[in-house]
C-alpha cells in the first residue's frame, strides 16, 4: 500500500497542474523564430511607376512578383512582411517605418525598370500610347544607399543577390551610370550591377540592411518578355531566396562573419568605398 502512495500523489499533481509545457519553452527560444524579411512592392495604383512596352504599369509587375517571392520565402522558412497589399496606398516614409518596426533580417524593395526619354521612342499598343527602347537595354540593377546606417551589410546582401542573378545567365544593365540627366549613378560593382543611390527614401530611412532590385527593363521588348515568363520569374525568385538564406547564414543579424571572401565577388577594383 505504501509503495502506491507516490505514484498516486504524482497523478493528482499532474491532473491539477497539467503536464509540463514544452511548447512555451520552444516559443521563448529565439533560435526557433523564423527570420523576418521585409518585402516592399514598389509603387501603388495612384503612383504606378513606369509604363511597359505592352502598356501595363510597373506596379502590376511588382505586385505579381512579390506574391511569388512571399510564398517562396514562407516555404523556405522565412517570415515575409509586406510594406503594402495590392491596391493599398502608402508613402515612401511609411514603407521605411514598417521596415524599422520589426527585428528583420533585411528589406528588399522590388521594382521593374525603365529608361530616360533620350533612350525611348513612343509607340501605340492596343490603342494606348506607350514607349520602347531605341536600342536594346536589358538586365537587372541593384541599388544601395550609403545613408542607410547598415550600409556595409546592405552592400553585402546586394553582392550576394547579384551573384545569384548572374548564375541565372542574367547580366546587369549599366544604363543608370550613363552621364545624362536623371542618371549618372555611381557603380559600386559593375560586374554585379550594384549602384549607389543615397537619397532613395526606402533605403536611406530604413535602419536595417536594405536593397532595391530592378528586376528587368520593361520598356525593352526582349527584356519585358524575359521577366514575364513564368519559368524566368521562378528562377529570379529562387535566386532571391538563396541570397537571403546565405545572408542569414553569414551572421547578418549579429554583424559577424560577413566577409564575402572568395568567389565571383572578390578581386574587383569597384569594391566598397
């Protein structure tokens, strides 16, 4: 009879207090938290951005790709937070505020590119006036701001992203460095297509690593066709996910072990200045 006293007491305690909670301990452990990534779909319906060669506004391209990026990031174990939903109006300053209100790994602003008027000619598409390039202008471009307080880590993220896009066979467009009005952006890495653009609000006012990616040139007939092909979109999205995973693995949140070392990013003359 005495041998059964202790088990009976333990059963009563468990019934009254409940079993120990392992899920609470897990949720308090930051190592189990999904890394947050801020995804910023460029432009809004009222400020729709560039008009493509097909007559569609840039915001449509941005929203479509961001939807794919968000789903892919969730599948890869990230927690993507969008600065806006489709049809939502938001200021540039509010986009930065949203990024700053989360303990996020980084912010990536998604855009699709155009060109200055000197490079364009007007055409009519489905009864609507639009524009196309006078000569081929194609490729992606990446922008960072030295006014971002996390500029060095922004630049590292930009290089990782550029390297993944290069692996797809994509090349950067260098027309933003042309010495013409509206351009003349300094190139920090010509091979990877990384530009310095200090006064972009979503970059300079964001207090976490922040990069703006122009996916492709939608006023160029061939590049617009490239970036709207589903298989190409999936490859671009995958490159973005890989670059964010690598950025996290290199200690982006703590600022440690972030030297790119070897690989295609080393040995260039146009490095971080």
